[in-house]
């Protein structure tokens, strides 16, 4: 309500709508809330990025506010009253759910509008919204537990999982939520991923992505475009394992707890790279972390490109760590599966390139840094181990 009031005061003719998991009714307490500010066409994106950003900065309860305006979908990342929000913008005069006029939108506005339009269309297409929401919560929880819920880290994001669950709901309209979850894994463990997943009969040809999962609203696009090869391989493996567990659930040989068990990353990988994100204060840390998150999957890809027989797996769980110089420190881990040969593997070039790239785009020189170390599981610090579920 506070954000809505601020936006309406700045743009009385505007409208604030929810997007993503919050809009779909499957929001987890720890998740960000996505909001879309829709303004008339005459309100420019530049004025939103300058004037409204200043208003949000001065809002009571705001502890963090930063504009990510070079992104494909420009956003303001905001923490207000301890709630994390992503605020998008679109200047559009037409009906948000109609196709008329969208051809005149710039790409940033089109992509921002499409988030809302796709959410609405999914809720209209599924035969039972309640069953869809329950099944999606289950699939979403499974993906989080298995470390494959994140488009920015090279896996699949919320919009993609929602389309996949909606596909099952539309194909099997009479199933209960539990039956839908079982069917989800049975179908997609065997899916031929050269075939696009579509909800509304869109004639979408397969692109060069590993998976093609198509939005229902026009203009259609592939929501899995950020999926990396290693991410694709991990998702295939987890779908296959889940399908086997679901078979056992059906026969009573396994329980739902078995399906939702957390992946044991540090048992699966003996060697790993620790990517430590460091900053002097919380605000700087959040900004710097966002920049690292946007690039870290390319670091893992570069390692595989240099060493074709080496396989990397980026763990999506962020761990709080300790650093003597920087009070704010968290780490991602990249699992390493070495070839059976004794060939020497040298990471120095990929590490050097990644660190140089990050320091070039770092707007806060001296206030933050990044540190990368090769470790084995026996070298993990106690603070990391304490954050693992027993």
C-alpha cells in the first residue's frame, strides 16, 4: 500500500499491479515481490528512473533502493519495511490484456508488460486455479530444494516452472493437486526437449536453447533462454530422479518427504570453487551481490569452455561466510567434476577474466571485492556447514 500510494501520488493516472509468484498466488515468505508500475505513454522511463527512484529513496521504511537500468528488463530493487521488492515500469495506454498497441512498445516495456499478461493468461487457461496453485507450490519447493530454481544462475525461473505446471493442469484437468505433481515428473522426465512446451497452440519453432518453454501471451518468447548447458544437465538428472521417487510414492515405497529432500551438494562434489562476495556495508553488499549473480554463470561456462571434459555445477544456495577485512560476506559454490585422466586443470585464466570483468563493472570501488578459492569438502568452514539442513 505504501508503494502504491507513492506511485499514485507521482502518477495519478497510473496503475500498480503485482507480477510473478505473488500474482499467481504461490509466493514464498522469503521471495521477492514483483510489482509493475503502469503509466500513460507520455510518462517517460527516464522520469521513472530518476523522479520515482528519488521518491522511493525517501520513503519511510526504505532500507535499500538501487536502480538496475542496464538490464534487459530494467528494475528498481527495493527493500521497504523489511520486504524485498522488484519494481518494473511500463508506459502504455491500452488494455493490459489486449494485443492492440503492444507492437509500438519498446523492448523494455514489452517485456515488463508480458510478465503481467502471461500471469493473467495462465490463470485464465488452467481449468482449476486452486489445483494449479497447490501443484505449482509443490514443484517450486522441489526445484528450490534441488538447487535448480533460478534463471539468473542458469537454471529455470518462476515463470518457466509456472508454464510447465500449467501445461500438466491443462492436459489432465480432472487430476487432484497431488496427482498433478506425480504426473508432472512422469511427463517431463520423458519429454523430448526438441519439442517446445506451449500452452495456447503458438506456432513457435525450436530455437537454439536447450529447452524451449513458450509464454502464452503475444509476442511469444522462450522463458528458458538463460538456461546453461550444465544447468540443463542438472535439471534432466533431477527430473529423472524425481520420476523414480514418484513411482515409489504411488506404490507406497517412498514418501513425499523423499521427493522434497534437499540435494546433498557437498557430498556430490568433493572439489569446488568458492566465490566469495564481499562488502563493507549491507547496501553495498546487495548491489554487488546482484552484479555477481548476473555474471557468475558465465564464469562457470568459461571454465567448461577452457576444459571440455570438466563439468561444473553452480549451487543456487547462498551461504553466509566470514571475512576478516569485510563485515558482509557470502559465498556461492561451483561443484567440479574432473575427468578421470590425470590431465592438469588450470583455472587461473578463467578466474582472472571473471575478476577483471567484475571489477570493471564495479561502481563501488574500494567498498566491495570478490575472492575465489579452490576447496575440497574437508576445507569447508564451520559457518557454511552450520547452514546445511541435518
